[in-house]
C-alpha cells in the first residue's frame, strides 16, 4: 500500500515536469528568425511571426542568402513564468558586415507552434532579462 502512495506522486511529478519542449527547439526557432531576417526572406518571416502582419519590413525586399549558420549564433535561453514563452538572447557576427549583432526575442507558443512575438521582442531589455530570469541553457557558448 505504501508503494502506491509513493509511485503516484512521483509519476505525476515526472509527467507534469515534461513539457516536451527542448531548448534546442527554441534555439531552432530563433535561428530560423535570424536567418529569415538576414536573408530578407519575407515568406519565411511570415511563417514565424506570432501576430500576422506584425513584421512587414522585407515585403518588397530582394531575398538573398546571408550565409548565416545555426552554429554561428550564441543562444541564451530563459524560460519565463509562463509555460508557453521563452526569452532568447542571440549574439553573433553580422554575416553582412563586421559588427556584432545582439538580438532579444520573445518566442511564444501559438497553436502548438513556436512563433516570434515581434512587437514584444522590440521592447526587451537584455540586462533586465538576465537579472529577472534564470538561464535554462546557453547553446554555442564559449566559457
């Protein structure tokens, strides 16, 4: 009888703790966004935006291949207090120039897909995120 009392809570804890989302899934969405942005790929951008029509900058731009690769980007992933949102801080060398790019992204779940909330991403303070939330993982970090 005692075993049942122990097994049930542990099973519920394990099931409840598995959201099915891996940090690499979130980093992949961040990469897809950065790549679409630097490639001026309007169609890909539209697949990734949380709110339709929230990012129209490259609508008439000529698409190009920036050469940006997944491994070129450092991804700092911070889960929020909401189970369907992550902050991702990206850092990488501009594939079209010599400067370092630092972007802040809010990635939100919508209809079982991860999307970029462009409007809220533009209002993120990088240092505030680092102070307020705990880093879940850092992909491609060199310590």
